[in-house]
C-alpha cells in the first residue's frame, strides 16, 4: 500500500512538473519586454489622448486647452514613471518566483499537491465503481 501511494505521489509530482513547464513555455512565447510594454502603454495612452484632444480644445478654447495640456505634462510623466517602475518590479518578482519553484518543489505548494492527490483518488474510486 505504501509503495502504491509513493508511486502515486511520484506520478502527481511529474504531472505537476509537466504542467509547470508547459505554463512556462506559454509565458516565454508571449513574453513582453520592459521596453515593449512601455511602448505599448505609451501608444495606448497617446492614442486615447489624441482622440480626445480635439473635443477638449473645442470645449476649453485654444488658450485654456494648451495651458491645460502643459499643466498635465508632469502628472502624465510621473504616472508613466510609476507604471514603468511597477512593470520592472513585477517582472523581477516573477523571475524570482520561477527560480524558487524550479529549485524547491515545496515552493509550488502543498495545497496544489494535496488537491491533485484528491483528484486522482476520486478518479480511481470512480474507475473501481464502474468496473
């Protein structure tokens, strides 16, 4: 009985490892670098701003509209800086977490392992019940 349960545990660990490696491959194929992310966010923000600019100038007038744009410059610069800084921090934390999970199977989580074992036991019970 203990040999079967240790074999089940090994099987679950291998399946979990395969799922992680497949997940890593998906993330590596869709990886967006910091500069690419910055360009994407900049294009998104500029696109929305440029589309709204004519209406804003129409409502505020030329003088007030241009003054408002100039006053918004430091706010937009600071918010862009915060977004870029946050993107770098998240990417660094993700890389550290990936390294920990590769070296320490416990970092993956005992809860995931327990859930997988429960699922396998239920499948075995269902197979025994139908046989």
